[in-house]
C-alpha cells in the first residue's frame, strides 16, 4: 500500500471529540500512543516507524490540540475511546505501541478487545501496581523540580534540557495542556489502575515489553513484572535510554519494534 | 464595620531550619508537642481576650505546615464555641474541595452553629496550591468538587423533611438527613475568597460575602466586579458587609513600637510562600493560559499587590513601609491606623469586614494583647461610627 512519506496532521472527530492525528507512511497500521509529555510532530521516531507502517499517532484528548470533554476522565475511558478510534479509522491487524502513559492506555485497550490488534508494544509503561502500599513504584512527577525530574527521566539529562523562554507559544500551550491532562488521567491512584495487573492475562496477542535501561522514573524491574503478567511476552532493554526511549534512542526503539513485528529476535532482547 | 481577630496559629520554633520548605515536606519531628500545646492554649487565650474586647473571630486551617498548626477548623471552632460568648466565629476558610466527605463537613458545621448558638460564619475556600499534595484531591477537578461540596452542604443544611439522595460527580450518599440542623436559618452566612473577576461575579450572584487577601490597592477592581454583578442579580447595590479584607495589623502607643510589632506580623507574608517549588503550582490548579504566562515569566506569578501610587509590591519581600503603602498592613499609633483603614475603605468604595491578622510569628502574648487592646479601645469605636462610602446607598435601597 502506498503511503505518504511526509507527515499529515489533521483534526478528526472520534466519538464527537476533535482529535489531532498525525498519519504517515503505508502498510500495516501502527497506532502510536504517546507518553504524558505529549507528542511532537517533529519527533524522529515517527518517521522511522512510518518507513514500514501506516503510522497513526493521535494526541490523547486533552493533549496537543485534541479536545478534552468532561466525560473523558480516566485511562479506562481513553481505552474505549481508542477502540472506537480504531473502528472509526477501520484499522486492522494493528501494531499498538504505547510509551509510559501511552503504554498504560495500550494495556487497558488490549485487556478489553484485541480484535483489531496484531502486536502490542509496551515501552516503559505505567499502569500497574507492583510494590507494597508504602512503595511508590512510579516517581511522583508532580513533586519534583525540572532538574530532579530530568535526572529520573533521561539517560542523558543534560541533552534534554529546554529553555522555556525560547519556546514558541504553541509549544508552551501544549506543555501546559500535557501537564494538566496527565493529572486528569493519572492523579489518583497515581499513574496506575489497581485492577489492571490481574487483567493482563487477557492479552492474547504477541507482546513486547521494552524498557530504557537507565529509566529511573520507573525501574526496569517494574517492566519485568509487567512482562511476567502477560503470557508469552518478551522483555527487552534499550541501551542509553531512560524513560522515553523513543526520544533518546529513536533508531534502536524503532528497530526493536519493526523486528519484533517481523518476528525477528534482536540482540537487544534479553529474556 | 465588623473587626475579626485572626492568627494562623503558627509554630515559629520550626521556622529557622526549614531547608527550603515550611510546608508539605518539613518533618513533623521539628514540632515539640509540649511547645505546641502551650502555643495552642495561648492562642485560645488571646481569642478569649478578643471576644471580651468586642472583636469577632476568624480561624483557618492549613496542612502539614509550620506556618499554621490548625489542621482542622472544626477543632478550633469547637473550642471557641464554648470559651467565647459574643464573637461571630468566621472560618475562612474551610477547603471543602479537598475534603473527602462533605456530609461530615455539613454535620460538623451545623453542630458548631448549634453549640455556639448561631455564631458561625461559613467561609468556603479553594485553598492554596500547597494543600493539594497533602489532601491528594485531583487539582484538575478541584473547583468542580468545591462547588459540588458547596451545593451538597447547603442542601444538607436546608433539607428538613427526611433523607434525600445524592448521586453526583464526586460524592454519593443515599440517606442524607443531618442531625443537628443548623441554628441559623436557613443556614449560617456563607463567605468565600477570590482573586479574579469571574469568581467575584459568581459570589455576587449568590449574595455571599467576598474576602480578599493581599490585594492592596488592586482591591477596588475586584469589589467593583462584585458590585456590578450584585446589582444585576439583586436589583440593589451591594452593601459594605458583602466585602471582607484581610490585613496585617499592628498597633502601639508609639510609632516606633508599632513598627517593631509590624516587623513581627510581617513574618506571615515572609514565611507563607516558603514551599518546595513543585508544590507551588499543581497541575490544573491554574488555567493553561495562566500556566503559559507563568512559563514565559520564568515561573514568577504576576504581582497582585499595588501601592496607592501604582508601585507593585511583593508580599514575601516587602518592607513594613511598603506593606503599609500597599494597604496590606495597617500599622502605627491608633490615630495612624484609623486613618489608614479609613483611607483604604474609601479606596475600596466600602468595606464592611476588616479581618485583621493581629498576631503572627514570634509576636509575644503581651504584645498581642496590648495591640488588640489599644485597637479595641481607640480604633474600633471610631470604625464602628465610621460611615462607609457605600452605606448610604445601601440604606436607601
């Protein structure tokens, strides 16, 4: 199937919600679900994934330019929203890839209905409770200063530093919306659904759980617990990447996913 | 004019080694319960003195902080209901959007109203940002929760014909039927605070008392927003008793002594904002537009305090003179303080409730009582006589 080599950004009504969607490339659809920091159309990972797939990368309601009606208030709501989105766009045999909060959404989709899903990729995914009640599995991003947060999020925190004063108004608006929307869906229980872990056994498609080896916001052991709850899943670490491997190591991230979908084990996989 | 005596019931012994945050994360090991007990009893003693001197009383609550030991207004109100006789008991405020259980809030407040024989004034507030990490209420829905809790509490206080049902967005009850019901009918007067015109207009349409803090000579604009909406909704001008203003107050026989006390009272604005930075702006607490403005301004909020001649003043760093110039503090001899208060009332176009922080920080019991006594004997009678700019209009309406 021929596809567009350049990204197309459009607003599409899904369940009556104006939703910003980036599409690029052709082939088997790949639904990319972004993390809590939002999605920038210029992110190199999008073009890399679009080399082999028809990339569909929406901004979650409340992020980017997507609307946030009051009735969408939980990740459970988002999961049903994305099942509707896949139906509305008639995505078949879809590779669903989610990073961090996007990974949580992807898992919540897959426990409900995998009829349009061929493969699932959970990268540094939030969403489950692993430790005891006094152990916070996921660092409290709302209780940290920017430098403290960067230390936890990135293998190379210095490279991730941003000068807010130099950013365009639209990007600042997107940042502010991302922060608010992250709290809307993930404030309490903090970035997880206490029910999710026991429901992961329902996932019946090939699943890859991958993790930045330097993720200090959510440690790789959490990812291993995720993988252990999904029968037949694979677990892989991504070198020189933290919590957002799609941003820090877009090439290895994309290679890992494309090879997983092709059925090729890679050197990064350690299982 | 009514005058309310207020203290945050601070714990200043812990103010010196705070490592950047007096709130949320300051370990409670820094509080000695024996010293806290002495301080609580002292603050109650001073409110008793205030009651005898003819003041009304204002109380509040904050959480996990050395700036304010009162973590539940209900305890303070319960004590004051029994040990004071005449004072109106204003809670400003009760952060109802943070409370998990508005039924409990309605029951507690009604009980206070009954025990005090109808002296309760109910101030409901959004709360400062630093309440969010402690209560864990989602800041994105905070105002929605606030209004649902408000609607519920008013309904619970005014429904007298048996249980009603409540299945709201945030709260669910099947058999609401509070005992006791409030002493005042239909319910104790409602107050709230605001810093923006839209909220001021909302309060005006409800007819509630609106109070501000630290707005200085920018207060007039907020009051006028209220007045306009009040006139439209109620068909008469808003009386001065619809407005409250929280000011720092220090009085003494000499100006030099008053300035010394003023420095002690100024310790409130100088410590109030010492908070670990991430807790100053929880997600969703401010609008997206306000957050964008904040990011452009390197995280510094726009100043909201102004002097009469238009200079901006930072409450956290201002000198006593600047606080006086901005109408944030009334400080001096009784004559000077009377003149400052009247000048401020004129600038507001009428102000019926002076909420005075007459104690803060390390101010001693003796200084506090002396300042309260001087004000009560030499300033309060003149302020009771004082005819407000809005008062004639209200009497004629």
